[in-house]
């Protein structure tokens, strides 16, 4: 058994966290590859190093004060090295980074230095070798990941017992390019799939995914095991623990992801796999998540089902304006287009007029301030009684359901309610199916 272990920013935010990480690695000799983020916040008291790096870079660009910020960044690293008693020459590294800032280096290079330095420190601390991500993760000229080259270089260069900085790679010409924020998860996933490890461990500051948002449900249950698809559905609707793009490489290679808590390493976290064999699991719903602030355009036209092109002309109205469409639930003589309210703010009337003229609809109703709540579970589609339970639970709470969306092959049920009913909807569903 071999593993990649990726440690997030909170897991490596100060010397105490470094010690926890070292213990985790020393107690598990199957961890052969370690991916590190830049230091995150410590008990919410200080800033994430990556945020400071962005701020520092922008201030320099805008001729605002940047030296103090660079000093703050340097001190965070110096303190870790000092407290861990490490013999590593950070001064030179920091000086080089500072000089490149003075020489107007590129932003991606500068902000990636948090991962770079932190990984060097960690490698020294645990006695692993440091491998620079710029030599194994590659992007093409358009900024897309060059999967082939990345896989090839990882298999060629990567040996066991190494620490690799997350979040960045390089173009063919050696310039640094970062992923989007939180991208160290992607680095870990790419390495896991290229090496073909048995498990991708993703160490963070929560003990796995919860069945619902703890700000809404008091002490929600943890999800022990779930499928990649369920994770995707829940994450899309707001449950965040892993970068969206991190799922694809490991999923293709069928490598389980294990979300674990650096502060409670004895817990087994959440395991994410392709298929859950043990369907004895009684629970029908794996998790509930949702988001507020959607706008729904409900287009009604008699005999619509037998006419060609109505839906296309409606969708074109949104396409023309590059508005992302979230869902399109349909009926016999109607269909609805659901979009984020922020995408149509101030142009609802314009869109309405265009829809009226292109679709020649009988009636268009617009609902604003809609929240979507998704209940995800791999067994949902097989159980028609679920709908009965779901809707009677909502009825009991006097919650008016405005929209229902479920594709034929889906593993979720999405319902739209007024924003003000968002929390009570999640509570009602949780109480019905979990408590
Ligand atoms: N440090 C980077 C960020 O804050 C990347 C990461 O932590 O994954 O976005």
C-alpha cells in the first residue's frame, strides 16, 4: 500500500501543526508522497500566507506599502523554522523572492512561493527530499494542464519519500503558473493518479464531510463513505472541502480519496470511492446542501410540447449574454430556466422582454430570491416513497415548494423554495431522513 498525503494550509500553519503533520507521517510508513500548502490561518488569528502574497504583490504594483507585508510573510516562516529548530537557510530563499518582486516578477511566481518555502521546511523537518512542482506539473501555452507531459514527468522524476509543493506547475519555458485558489488539492490528485497510489489522503481541519452545514444543523452526522458523484453534487451546491477539479484525476484512476483531520488523526474521516459495495447502509440520503439567491424564469405556452425550437430560442437569450444556466426543469406546457440572481441583476426586465418576443409565450412568471436545496444519495432514484416523505416533511413545516428538478439518471432531488425558507427546508429534510 502506498499513499499520497496532502496537507492543507491549516495543517501547516505554525510549528505545532508541523509537529502534528510529522507525527502523522512518521506513524504511517505507507505515506510516500507529501503535498504541502502554504501556511493558513492559525485559530483564525492571522492571515493565510497566500492571501498576504497576493496583497503584497498588488500593493507593490500599485505603489502601496508592500515591504511590511513581505516582512510579515518572512516572519511567519522564520518563526516556524526557529521553533522547530531547523538548520535551513531561509534568509537566502526569502531574499531571492524579495529581489524578484523588486524586479517585477510575474504574479503567479510570487504567490506560489508560500507553497515552495513551506514544502522546503517540511521536507527538512521530516527528512524527505524536496521536489519542485515546476519540474513535474506542466501547463500548455493556453494555461491548460498538459496532462500527458505531467504524467510522463511524474513517472520519470518522482521517487518515494518526497515533499512536493502544491498549487503550481510551469509552462514549457519554465515560467510558473498556479492553479485556481485551493489548487494544492489538484496537485495531490494528479500525483496520486500518475503514480497510481492506493489512497489519496487529503488532510485538513475537519473530520470529513458532514451531512449538512453545521451552521444550520446542530452537530450534523459525518459521512463515512460516499461516491465521487455524490461528492460532486454536494460540492456543486455549496459543500466545500475539496477543490472541484481535484476529483477528476483520481476518479479516472479509481483511487479513493480520504478526507482526514490533522487535529484528530485517530478518526477515519470520509472515504470517497467510485462505488459503495455495501448497500446495507440504511440511510437513503448521503448529504444535503444548497445555495440561496437564484432567479427562475418560468415560461408557459399552450401545446409547447409539440412545437420545435421554443426552448432553444429561450436558452439563446441567456447564451447571448454568457449567463450560466443552472437547471431547466420542464413540464408539458412550460419549462423554467434557473440562473444565479447575481447573473441577471438589473437586467431581468430586458431578459423578460426578449423571452416574450422570441418564445411568443402565453405567460412568463419570474421568481426572484429562490434557494435551491439538493438532497443527494445514491439510492434516491430507486425509491419513489422518498418523494412522499420529502414533500410531506416540507408540508408539515408549511414550506411551499416552487421548483422540483431531477434528471432521470440523477442521484439527487433539487427543490426550489423561497430564500427565507432555506434553513427550515434543510432542517425539515434532515429531520425526516437522518434524525
Ligand atoms: N495556498 C493556495 C491557496 O490558498 C493553494 C492551496 O492552499 O491549496 O489558495
